[in-house]
C-alpha cells in the first residue's frame, strides 16, 4: 500500500508543480511616487492555462481590505487613515489608485490577494515617496536681527543649514529649529538664525536626513546692498552673487 501511495505522489508532483507555475500574479515590489502626485498600484493575474476564472481579487494594507472584486462586483472599503483613493478593475487586473499620495498612506506594505479556479496567491508592494519640500518662505525681524525660514510639506525629515557668507550654522546658540507633523504625515520645519547683519547675505537650506541632499533653499535679500524696504515680511529670495554661487555649488554637489 505504501508503495502505491508513493507511486501516485510521484505521478502527481509534476502536475501540481506545473499548475503552480502556470498561474502568475504580478505586482511591482517597489513603486516610486512623487509627493502629492497620483500613484497607481497594479495587480495582474495571468495563466498559460485556458479557462482562468477570477473568483476574488483584493488589495489589503496592514490586514485591512481596501477594495475587492468579487465575480464582477467592485467594492471599495474607505480606510480612515488613508487619503482619497479608488480602485479600478479590468479583467485580470485590480488597480489601487491614490489621487495625491501622502506620507501617512505608505507606512505599511500593500498586499494583493487572489483566489481563482486555478489556485490562490498573494504578493506585496511597497510605495517609496520621493524627497520633497512643497513650499519655503522667509522673513526678517530687523529689531532682533532674526532671519526666519519655514519649510512646509516636507518629506522625509530634514535639517536646516544656515549660511552667512562663507560661514555655516546648523546648531548652537544662534539657531532655533522646531518641527511639527501636519495632516497627512507631512512635516513643517521652522528655523531661525539670530545674528547681526552685515554686507554678507543670509541663506537657509534644507538637507534630507535620509540622503544628505539639499532639497530646498531660500536666499535673503541684503538690505545694505539691495536697498530693501523696512518691515518684518516680504523679504525677496535674492542675494549677492557671491552667496548665490556658494550655495548653488553646495546644492549642485548634493544633487549628483
């Protein structure tokens, strides 16, 4: 009896292996996305066998279903922690679409799960959000000799480097920096430099803590050289050519 069972198993093994290989579930393991842009995760099933019938396809995140296709019925399960998304289905492909991807959307991996008449499978996909800073503004408090930079819509974390002529400051008694997590998981970074002005211009630059690259910069107009109007706001992002070239070289090197 044991000999017959072993013989049957050896006969079935090639058949089972072939069936597993013929059913293919395809996703992109890693998807790169631009900040605030639309991103689509595609999950596609194919088979070299005829008669493939999809019973159910689903996108999950952290064990929670996001959308399901079940025998022609597409259901979207809105998840409160995710931003606006929807799903699309064409035969054999279920797509998860984020209208404007945000940091909070990608903290966990996404899983596509399939059940068909030829077997079941599941694959994972991860979204990598590119470094970005949506907006940077600068202002000047003349009475306290305090230059202020605000970086908004920042991802990932970053450090602020201040430049005054050829001198740089990132910490110490002259620099005050604070960070706050905003809606969607974005960072807002406030930084100020308290330093007596001179004929040298000021610049604040944001460097990514992940890559060490400069991703945003703001140059202050030099009032002695440019003759700017008095006031606490509206300082233009211009400066003497010397500082501009110095910071441009640093940014150029970091982008290589």
